């Protein structure tokens, strides 16, 4: 059997059925890496966006006067919160004369270099990551205020390698949804239960289709 499904949908379904989302009714899954991808499950159903498009959350506008995004709009979440966005921001600040402990030319810095600098307390690196994460937190708060998910899972390379990003994003989302937070409506999970959720999720999608006789 051959089954086609978006990677983040597969990962979200895996977590919903077998992982961190088993007790959830309304779940948002966000993958933070080279871009920002997302999936939504509402009472067992994957709420799909347009065909072949899984970046809806990443293209939420958070600044109408912001940077131009590859989608053609301005101020999208991804233009501030993805790995390329953080590296671009860091390089720009160094070129302006800001001090940074990373011993590389600005345009040669890799994400692992940024994460290591954060761990060693580099002021500029922490500022860049915190600024990016606060935008992610604001975007999550917008989503929470609109749809009131009971669970948000943050996954991906950024979450795996940079604890500061996760902490600031969640703290910001909490702060901006204070009325809902008092009711304990939304909880956050780091990573989820699976180390390779998209790969394992693809297998779970096929298994579920076979078990339930879907073609």
C-alpha cells in the first residue's frame, strides 16, 4: 500500500495516538527548524491546510511592517523564528559592530555555533535567540486565543538544541494568554515522545490506514 501524507501531519498523528497527545482533544504540533511547519488535530481529525502546504502557522503575520518573507508577504512568523532567520539576525548585528564570542565570519556561523554560544552565556547570541523565541511565543498566544488548544507540542532541531528558545517561547505564550492560563487550558510539551516523529509517523499513518481498512 502507498499512502501520502504531510510530514508534520504524520508526526502529529503519531504523538496524538501513541505519544504526548494521547489525552488531548485539540492539539497543535509545531516543528521548528529551517522553516516553521505545523499540524492541527481536533478531536481525532487532522485539520489539513491547503494541499502540499504545511507552513500555515509559519506564515502568520506578526509584523505588518516586517521583513519580506519568501511567500511574498511581510512579517511572517518564519521570518523571525526559523534557523535561517536567527543566523541572519546574528550576522547583521555582528556586522553592525556588536561583540560575539563565535570565532567565525558572520556569514559562516552555523546554528550549532549559535547554540554553543548561548550555552556559554554569550550576550548577543542569547539576545538573538530570545528575540526569535518571543515572536514564536506571540504567535502561539495568537493561536491559543483563537482556538484554545489543550496541548501544544514544540519539536524540531531548534527545540532539541536550544533550551533557551523553548523556555522563552513558552514563557511569552503564557504571559500573553493570562486569562486562559488561569484555567490551565493549554499545556506545552517539549519534543513529544518520539525522537524521529516524522519517520515514525509515516509508519503509523500506514498502519492506521491498514487497520481501519482505508485505502
